[in-house]
């Protein structure tokens, strides 16, 4: 078996920062998470604050740290869950003036039918997380496509080993609180309703991701094609052509626009012609939005 980790990244990372700058709507998502977690992540600072201003450690400080550093990123395919997890982690260490370690857990083992491996996978990931977490270093774990591993235990066809893996995962999430804000877990899922209730209940934040709205679609075309001067009407038309109304009630996702429409439109012009509004419109009409995951 290949390494259990798809990748590990040291934070802060300049490429992740740059990518975050190109994510539409990122700031609001970051602030929601940060506002929620900063108390958990800065427990020393919190104690110091309490002693300075109240001469003692207020009981509420201890209670605040009983929460779980777990964030669930839920939403349709191609709405930015995976890229946002990295971007949020990167921004968080920058805000807190710390270093970070980001570890992405592969859920591919399941496809290989190695049910018995799931528990080991979870154990190994959390062991690594503990190893990497330090006083000035936050360790992040992303369990990407977590429904492959954290499926509700009430599912009938679930193997015994898989149930055991979910139990292990819950236990590990509980234990991670002992690291006192030095570790954070992200889970991404297309199917929040498949995730085990005990895990959902522990989440400090459940962040919902959606396909881009009209303004976000305009922003996406404008930002990605900065330098091509579109008129207001042209941008509006690009947003209309990718809208739910024009596409059987399901609009194009962020990744449909970025990774399908734009590359194909450019391929239609390259190398002899410039990219034009007309080519973009023609290309959009040829491409269907990716289906919704239910
Ligand atoms: N907010 C956004 N602004 C701009 N581009 C975005 C945004 N969200 C996603 N994208 C684009 O869509 C691509 C897919 O994003 P990502 O892989 O994070 O989606 P996902 O929600 O994890 O999808 P899946 O559920 O299929 O794993 C990214 O590479 C990025 O180019
Ligand atoms: Mg993803």
C-alpha cells in the first residue's frame, strides 16, 4: 500500500495563500471559522487575558476548551471544500503567527476493499497529528470525502470493521482536545446526512458550500479573465448562461467554470485567435453542469 497520506504540507505556504486570494467568497468563510476557533486555538492567550483582566482564571475558560476542534465542510461537488480547507488552515497560522502542518488523509483504501485497514488508517493519521503538533505549530488533519470513513453506524450494510473505524474516529476526535488547540480536524463531505450523528454533533462549525450565485459567477469570470475587458452586459450574459435557470435548475459549479468551461474555451481559440466573449458563450452552451450528488 502506498503512503496513507495523499500529501503533507508545511504552513504557511505561499502557493496556498495565492490560491486563497483567487477563491470567491473566501473571506466570509474564513472569518466564520476563525471567529469560532480562535479561542480554542489560543488557550494560553486566553488564560493570560483572564489573569490580566480578572486576576484569576475564570471557570468559563476551562469550559470553552471542552469544545472539539472539528470543522465539517459540507456541500456539492466542486464547490471548493478541499481547496478551502487548505486555505483556511494557511490563513489561520498566519493570523496566529504560528507554523502549521497540514495532513490530508486519503480515503482511497476503501475503494481497494480493505475494510480492515480503516481503523489503522485513522490511528496512523492521528498519531502523526499528535507528533506534529507543537507549542508554536498547529497540526491540521483533513479527512477528505469523509463519508467514505465516517458513515453513520446505523447503515445496515456496514461491515463490523467499518463500524469499529467510526468508533475509533470518534474516540480520536475526543482525545485531540488534550492537545489544547494544537490540532484541528477538517472533514469534507458531499453527503452530510451520511455522516455519523456523533461526529456531526461534535463539530464546532458546519460550513455549507454551495454552487456560485449570480454575483459569484460574474466575479469568477471577471477574476479569471482579468485583462479582457467585458462590458457589464457581457458579464451578465456569462452569469446567465451558467445559471440554474438556463440549465434545468442546476447551475454550473465553481469547478465546472474553472476546470471545464474556461480551459475548453481557451482550447477553442489557442493558438491562432484571442479568447472572445462569443467563444465563451458558445463553449458554455456545449457544457452541462456536473450533476448534483445526493
Ligand atoms: N470559491 C471558489 N472560487 C473560485 N474557484 C473555486 C472556488 N471553489 C472552488 N473553486 C474551483 O473549483 C475547483 C474544485 O474545488 P474543490 O476540489 O475544493 O471542490 P470540492 O468541494 O472539494 O469538490 P469534491 O466534493 O468533488 O471533492 C478548485 O480547484 C477551484 O479551481
Ligand atoms: Mg474535494
